[in-house]
C-alpha cells in the first residue's frame, strides 16, 4: 500500500488479497498467447454491443419510419452516456491495472469502488436533467408532431436505465483491467441474447411498440448489472468492490479523471465528426450521403476489430508498468503493434481490392455503388495507420500518460474538422473524401512519432532497472 490506513489495516491482509485463480495471469511470459486470450473476447464483446443496436433497429423498423426516427433521436443520449462511461472506465482501468501490477490490491480496489461511486450519481443527474427537458431536447433535434409522442414514449422508458448503462460500461472496464475479458464478453452476450429475444415479444406480441424496445433494453441492462454484482460479491476477480473502499480524495479522483477525460472528449468529437461528414456530403445529393454512409459502416467495422485488440490488451501494459517491468511493457507493446498493424493493413487492402462486391451488399443503386466504391477506397487508403493510433492510445492510457494520450486521441479530429469544412468548397465531393484520408494520415504520423519516443524511453528505463540505476520512486506514475 502507498499509505498507512488504520481503517483498512485489518482487512488488508485478508479481504483485499487477490483471488489468483479468478483471472488470466497478466505476468504470463507468453505475450502473444496472452494478448490473444485477452483481446479476442474484447473484440467479440464490442461486436456484440454494436450488433445489439442493429437488432434493435431491425425490430423497431417493423413499426414504420416514424418509430425508426423516434428511436434514432435518442442516439445523442446514448452517445453522451457512453462517452461519460468510457471516460470513467478508461481512467479506472488504467488506475487498477497499474496498482495491481505494483501489488497494491487495496489501492486497486479503492480505484474500482470510487469509479463506480462516481458513475452512479452522474447517471442519476443525467436522468433527472433529461427527464425534465426531454420535450425541449427533441424539439431542438427537429421532432415532428408525429415523431414526438413516439420519441417521448421510448426515451422516458429508457431513461430509467441510464444509470444502469453507465455502471455497466464502467464495470466492463474494471473487469477487463483485471484480465477477465471473457466475463465481460459473456455478460454482454447474455444481455444481447435477452434483448434480441424480448424485442419481438414486447414490440409485436404484446403490442408495446417503441416502449417495448426500451423495456427490452432496460431488462438486458438489469441482467448485466446483476451479473457484475454477483461477480464482485463472489470475489471472482482481483479487486474488492465495497462501500468502505470508496475514497473521494482529490488525488485519486484526479488520476482517474485525467486519464479518462480524453476518452470522453474523443467519443463526443467522433459523433460531431460524423455529423459534419454527412453534412458536407449532403449538398452533393442523396446518393453521396448513402455512399458515405456505406464507407463509414465499413470503416467502423475495421475500427472495432483493431480497438478491441488494443482495449483487451491494456491490462497487460498497465500491469507491467505498475510492476516496473519496463522491458515487458515494451515487448508487449511491440507484439500488440505488430498484430494491429497487420490487421489494419490487411483490412485496408481487402476493402480497397473488394470494394465493388462489398458495396453491392449495401445498395442496389448503380449510382450509389459507383460513388461508394470511390468513398470506400479513399477512406481506407491510410487505414493501415489506425493500428498505430490504437496501440499508441491504449499504451498511453495504460501508463497514465494523460497529456500524450489526449494528443493522440484528438489528433484525428483536430485535423478532420478544419479539413471537412474547407476542402469541399475547394474540391467538391472529392474534398469530402480527402478530408477523412488526410486526417487518418496525419493522426497516424503523430501517433507513430509519439510511440517511437515512448519506446525509446521504455528501453532506457529497462536498462536502468537492470543496472540498478532506477528505483520505484524515481519514475512517476
């Protein structure tokens, strides 16, 4: 422990000792195998989460266009919650894995408990604010008299699950920080199966319409939170979550917030950039909007794959950093980088080569297909660099390097936003497509530069440790 604490002295030897049989060994020397063990469940979990949105849209689509529009109008709420949850979760996961690596299990438990204690009131506050202003929000989003009652029906039901959604996101990060990505995957899979099973029953059989879709989501979130509660009660993992471990000390909250804030802002910026992208494509006709939509979907699938690998492997990097095993952190980062770059380059090449047959899966319009082939090709020209961006972000977050992680996280958006506002006026629709490619190239180069510097620093620290020239106290978290 970093500090003496009489309140926890008695329990430190027993209640907060690690359950070593409950998770994958994060110190396993077989790095490639370990990364796959952690990353594959993370990729599956992210894919399931994305698929759940698709399944909801399919069943709601049977109710007609107004219902689809009504449910779509709640997307900003979901994005806001996901951004808040990701910020708290990323900060907590970095804090937990580093302290687990240092053998400070009580401090890791405090971090987990505090993160959940922060998430709950935020979820409740968001629920209250949205509930009191829901009609005005939908009016601002352009809800028509036909859509408004459906949107209110769906949203007011879904609001009761806002806090659960936020807690589930944070719980997922905590569990993954312990190396238990499989449990997180199975929890998301269970919630997805329940949601998919309840959708047709509540929407069609019981004729509850959009409210039925919201109730299905609420039931799946309740099931997920129940599984996480059971996980922590039964001590399936390394950390102990309990009320007595909640600590509102400024330095502890600051560590979580500084690392997590860039992730929150990035999620919000991502939503803004998509809106700007579609807005830039709009003057060139519906076919251009549809084509950009197809390219964005394919780009998102690739990003999920790469991000899943990086997210699942963060626990290894943070654990090694906390243990002051800098050589292992460097080796793990290089192995992860080789995997993600290989995947991103392969995916990029596959999209460019097979763009035409892939586009046919999304549209039967010849004009949309022709534009979409060009959009997919340009959007994926530099996607091979996304593997570098993803690993750089994951590594910096894991090591608690808040400022540098912000630089990498924001680079794409800082480059894209001015480009998409300027280039279409100069080059027309080609400028819209070029904006994405230029942002990808620039962000990849920035990530590569920062990562090379981090690799040099880690190599130097590893040599100092082996020569006995660096102590734990001489390198800041």
